[in-house]
C-alpha cells in the first residue's frame, strides 16, 4: 500500500515538474517572440509616428509659408506652462526670418487623462491653429477634438492673449468666449486652458525661441 502511494506521489511530482518545464519554455519563447517583433517593427513604428507629427505640423504651417525644415529646426524646452517633462518647439522660418513656432504641450486635465497638443503661434502672437497628437478622451464625445471627428478645434485660429480678453479665455459655460463640445465640457476646458498657457509661454520666450 505504501509503495502504491509513493508511486502516485512520484508520478504527481513528475507531472508537476514536466508542466513547470513546459510553462517555462512557453514563457521564454513568448518573451523572445515579443522582443523579436518589437525589434523588427520599432523602426516602422518610429517612422509612422514621425510622419503623423509631420502631417500635423504641415496642417498648421503649410510648406508654402516656410522654407526651412521644421523637423530639423527645433529647440527642446521645459516649462510648467506647457506641462511636465522636456517638450519640443518647431520653428518655421522664411528667408531666415521667423514666421511661427509650433509648440508641443500637454493638457493634464482632460476627462480621461492627458491630451497632447501642437499649438502653432504666429510670430505676432496670434494662433495659427491647434492640433491634437494623442489623447484618451471618450469616443463619440471628447474625441471631437480631432479634426477627423469635428471642426471644433478650428475655433482657436486667429485668437491671441488679447483676443478674447484674459477673463474670457474659457468655455461659454464658464462665461467665456469658447464653445464647448457637447457633453464634453471638461475636455473643452482642458483644451482652452492648455492653448492659453502655450500662448503665455510664447509671449514670455519669443526672443529666446528664435535666437
């Protein structure tokens, strides 16, 4: 009887070891496969991201407006007005004269998290436009900040720190001048606030950005 029990216990232990070995092999193979796929695709992913950003840049500042390479004429910046971390300012020039700055910034207070933006400011301080590069806002509501979903984001074009007046730089629900997206007031507030801060940053740093 004891021998039978020992055989059963040994069999169970053996099966457990075999199962553990098989699982370990699968884990190693799976990890290696994921790493291989990442290595194979990371270059293409980086290129897709670059093309996406370039498309947004040229939506804001068309190739006919500048004659320099926006991707090469950049300056890294860090400022609380723009959000946490190092961000990039793309500089547009014509005949070496400054035309506009396209400022990366982050709205930290979107409905579903951070909203990453490009805010294009003409050298005279007026807005050339705003585009969203990344967000987690609710599909069908907050994602109306995308140009593919609605025209809402075009409301910023031509605005400046003085137009509208400082106390009107918010959504109409808060007695401001900007329409809010239907059922997405928090998203709208975050966008207006971040754009205003980008304009403040530009005003404070215009000379340094183009030096």
